[in-house]
């Protein structure tokens, strides 16, 4: 059960950070790079909770 809660919290944090990145005054290319970094970190985090790493 705690794994599901951890996955849900990680997913919500990634969504929140992506929303905050959208609100930053960055140009389009930089925003895409930051979004990609956030998504990759989120996926690695989720895989860690699923005991893949």
C-alpha cells in the first residue's frame, strides 16, 4: 500500500513541477528541455519505487 502512495505522490509532484515550468518566463526550447528533464527524473523515480532499480 505504501508503494502505491509513493507512486501517487511522485506522479503528483511531477505534474506540479511541469505546471510550474509552464508558468516560468522561458523561451520555448528551454522550457522543452526542462520539461524533458523533469519527466525523465519522474520516470526514474517511479521505476525505483517499482523496484526495477
